[in-house]
C-alpha cells in the first residue's frame, strides 16, 4: 500500500472535508481567541457555505488519516497571501505549522512569487514567534476591532533563493 503524503489539497466541494476543516478551525481559533482575549476571529463564524465560497486554496496536514493542520492562501499578483494556518490543539508544538508554512513557501518559490504575507493577532506570541523564526518581518500592527490588534508579516523571496 502506497503512503499518501502528509500534506495534500483539501477538496472543499466535499462536505466532509469542509466539516473536518471547520472542526479543526474552531478548535485552533478558540485557543487563539483565548490567547488574544478576543472572539472577533472571522474564521470562528465560518460555515461549510462560507468556506466553499471563500476563494482560498486549502492544503491539509494529515496524521494517521486525520486532518491535524491546514493552511490556506490566495495569490495576489506577485505575492502569496496566507489567510489561515491552523493546527489542532492536541498536536501543538509538533512542527505541523512550520511544515505547512515551509510547504507554502516552496509553492510560492516554484511559482516564482516575490513575497509571502500573513497576519495574526498581535498578542498571539506563538504565531508571531513562528513567523519571525521563518524569516518573516513584522510590517504593521493595527487595531481592527475593539481590543483586537493584528500584526501583518511579510517575507521577501529573492529570485534565486532555493528552499
């Protein structure tokens, strides 16, 4: 039996994939909401219909056949804009987010994009530390809702860099 790769595309036209993704998002973003002391994370209000209509490309990280992490993005000109990076809380600190981030960086490099952008709650210290450790620079921090600050990060990809 051939092993499937741990990172593979999520098919959002499949309602079961959407339900699995929603459950993963709720678990992960509930932890972030507690960390940043705000329930204003839009993904906490997602439904199957909103996920299917969001226009993002989704990749999942599977562990023993179960969805353990996911990342989504949109391509914007010469940039890849990450919209979601989630890991199930039971599998925090196992390198899943880093693997997903590096996978997406390799995808961006293969497409010859020039930069990757991502945002997270400014108080989400683990996420901010991850992005900084992966070579992202903090660009801005702004209050987007009462008591909710978002930090935007960017990583420049040099034309001849190799991952």
